[in-house]
C-alpha cells in the first residue's frame, strides 16, 4: 500500500500557437482517502467556476451565456466523475497499486487535467503504463 500521494490540477490551452499549462493547484496527500477527496474537490471547484448556479449569486447581465450543443459539457463530465462510486473505486485501486492516474476533460478551448500518483512510485522507475480515465 502506498502511503502518500502527489496530486496536481492543470488547465491547458493554446496561446500564440503554443500549448500552455496553467497550474490550478497541487496537494501532497498523506492518505489515499485525502488524495481522492482533494481530486473530487478540485473537479467540483472547476465545474462550479465553469458553470455556476445562476441562483448562487448575482451575475452581471450577459455574464452567463450558453455554448453550442457540439461543445463538451466539462462541468457535467466532472460532476458525473465525482458522483460515480465505481470510478472512484477504480482510481483508488490504481493509486493503491502505485500507478499514475490522469483524469481529463476538454471543451473547445481548454483541457482540464487532474493527476495523482504515489510518492513512492515517483521514487521508483515505473514499469506499468499510466491509467487514463475517460470521462466523456
């Protein structure tokens, strides 16, 4: 069992023709449960900022606009991932086995990436490929 986990959240977009990553947070979780909690918390945090509840606060006129039907609904994908106990269990199993876990969702302009990995695995050479968890 791996005891400590390093978690990262990054948003990627294109600026000046180059892919740019903007770090949105890092957490060194002392337990598996806290690593999973932090990943869910950050996914919910991103979802709420991309798709706030109009009743939650007063917004200026025109601040919230609908997007085309063809654009992926990243907030809905992230919220669904947070609520899916089966996916959470799979992520927990992969992390407990020392594998890197990557959760990603993207719309037409930005990719949102959540990563977690055992600190022990960072110290060892990886022999198993990363788990990529599709959520959309």
